[in-house]
C-alpha cells in the first residue's frame, strides 16, 4: 500500500523546525474526527477447493455393461446401484459352489452320525468337515465375484459425466465415472510458518471465489500439516466449508481469510491522512485552529483505512486532504467531511508530539 509523499524530505524537516508566516484567515482543509471501529485481525491466503470426498468409479471385474442406473450430474445416495455388468457366468459359478456345499454338508453329517454310532472313523469325519469348509470358502469367493459385477455408490454425492456406454466391454481398473460429495467442500491453502501460533483446529475462516463475486462462505479449520515445507517455509492447512445451495465446485480458486482476533476499539484513519517521511509516518492534526504534525505508529490496513497503534486518540481532528498547502503552526479553516461540526478542541497534548 502506497501513501502520498506530500513534501520532499528536506523541506519537511525544515518546516518542522521553523515558524513561517501564515495566512490570517487560515487555508481550508478537509478534516474528520478520529474514530474507533471494530477491526478484525486476519491472515489472508489463497487456495483451491475440492469435494469432501471424491473418487473415480472403476470396475473390479471385466465385463459388458448391462445397465446404467444413474443420470449424469444427478445426486445419488450411498449404497445406490449405479452400474450392472453382465454376470451370467458368475451366477452359474455361484450356483455350482452352492451345490458342492450341499453335497459336502450331507457327507459330513453322514460321517458324524457314523462316528456317533461308533461305526465310522474320526479321520473320515475330519476329512468331510475339511471338504465342507473348503466348499464354503469357494462359495464365498463366487458370491464376491458376482457382487463385484454390480457397482454401487460408496457415499452420497453428485455423479459426473460417464466415460462409457451401455454394452461397452470394460476392463478392471478402467475409469467409468466420477463421484463427488459437494454438500461440504474442502479448501487447501498454506500460510507462512511465522503464523503457526495463530492457527488452530476449529478456527473460523471466510472464503470467497472469483466465480461468485459478492458471495462469502463460512468454514472452519480441521487439519494442520505436522511439518513445515523446508523450501517455502509454509505450512499446509485444510478446512471444511458448508456449500450453500451447492454453489461451489471442486477446482475453484479460493481467497481465504482466517480470523485470529477482533479489536472492538481500534483507532482507524483514512490512508490519505498518512504522510510518510523517511522511515516514519505523520498525521496533520488540528489544535486550537492550527496545524500540528503528529508522529504515528501504523498497524493493519483495511479497505482504505489504517489502524493507528500510537500517536492519535479518538475525538482528535485530523486533515485528510489539502496537506500540501499546510505546515506546522499555520491556521486552518476546517471543513468537516465526516458529517459533524467542529467541536471544542481537546486541550490535552497530542500523543507522541
């Protein structure tokens, strides 16, 4: 942020130590009363949005697409069937495995009955039991293979644009369609390591995106990286945002404001009132109708205003325009531009004067 350089350094130093002649009437100057306002201290960052959860659905078995049970861009529920692959072979294998289990169970029951009657061997019964367990395991495998021919939504979300058509032969691992949970969004961003002490889980943030001017979304930090990036000396942070009316979309560029504290009585003045001189800053104040130069210590800047940490108090009158024609000790005709009339001037000595 740049401040106007009203006077050359040599000239300003000279007028601060000399008493020039002044116009008897006093030159007009725009002035305001110093006010205190609520000032939110925040850290600003930029980042990117992503869905709360996002996956690419891929088949675990190869086969022809028999049914497509979703509409692109629609909302689906967790567990909802989305794609069915042709599965007649796996159905037959499952029936075969069930038949083997039934036969093994009959054989085991017969062997167990003979042992109970003391006319059969323990070894035959153990072998029958082992075969039953093997056949039951094979039935589980057949059932799992059949289940994998049906692709379901693992969570609630919005289904994307499919990359296949009904009847297509799809292979294991082939990209079929994206599913994203956008009811809640994530935002990833980084802040400098010197801000680490000001960041914590649960901290509130405000998010804006260029695609939706004037809209602000609220969220909170839920994860902070355990280590600092050695090259950038930044720390990665992740927050969740409630996606009001599903306006946000993954991939949007985001501007983040992290609220660290609030000062309800911050002394704020317009940027135009600040006069830079070398490494110092001054404000022209009006005392008993005359100009004085007050050194000030600057704090945060916000939307055309500057927080004054030292050097001014609320109620003082300061010059916001016309400073180039004024100098210390000159009379001034104040023109109040903050909607107030000229009050009695404070008798206390100016801070820092």
